[in-house]
């Protein structure tokens, strides 16, 4: 039996979908902690990211089914990858600039990145950093300036800070004021979301 949906919920879904950003995404690079993954997905939902890419080659995608905090996963599209070169080529073919988090001498502070451009940001494994296969293909790094003794944020906190910076720029540019999906794509997405 189809799930009944109220007009109020339909309006909420329509409003959210109209602000989803199809050309802003994150790549989760073997992030194993389900709490971190859940928190990243919540930030994606909060800042209007339509979908993420999952690059899992030596870590299993965390089981979020039993996590009450994982409710955001049903609102974020997920594309799985096991081949770094194919994933990077696919994203570049969509016009995406790809960045990874890092602290090399050429890394740029997050405030200096133009997030109004189509952008994908790689968030790497909590312990090992960026996978070597991805690091070879994506030399451009971004970092979050920190003023204390600790060098880096938890991956989910870093995701939220980066996405907030992107949201601030895109919102100021009016990019949330008009849908980034075509009318046909929006109608298809609405049909899917109404049944979730």
C-alpha cells in the first residue's frame, strides 16, 4: 500500500529539492567510522548537497542501518566507486574541479577557494589520509586554518566547515534561489522523495 503524504510534507520536499546543489559534492575516501559518515551525510543534507561519492577500496562502507543518526542517508544520493581513475574522470567529465584536504606547501585555505564553481572535495580516511591512488590524480589541496596546537579537525567537523564555506559563497551568489536540476529531473526526484 502506498505511503500517504500530507500536502505540508510535499511542500517541504519541494522546497528542499529546489535548493539542492547538483554541482557541489564530497568524496568519502575509505572513511570507516559510521558516526563520522552519518555526521557528514547530515551536513550534506543541511547545506543542500544532492549527492556524495563513496570511494571504498580497503574499508567496508559502514553499516548505517542501525544508527538512529543515519536518517540523512535517505535524502543524499550515494554513488559507489572502486576505481580512482574512473571516478576522477567521471567527475571531471561533469565539469567538476576536484580538491582534497591536506597540508602541503601548495595547499590553499578554504576561504580562498571559489565554491561557486562545480566542486568535489575528497574527505579522507581518519588515520591514513588520502588514498595514494587518489592523491596521484588530485594534487590540489585545501585546508582549514587552525589557531591551536591540534593540526586537524575530525573528518565530520571538517566536512561541515567546508560545506558551510561553500554554502555562504553560493547563497551570496543566489545559487540557492533557483533549482540546479531541470524540471524533468525535479519531478522525478519528487516522485522518489514522496515515497520515502
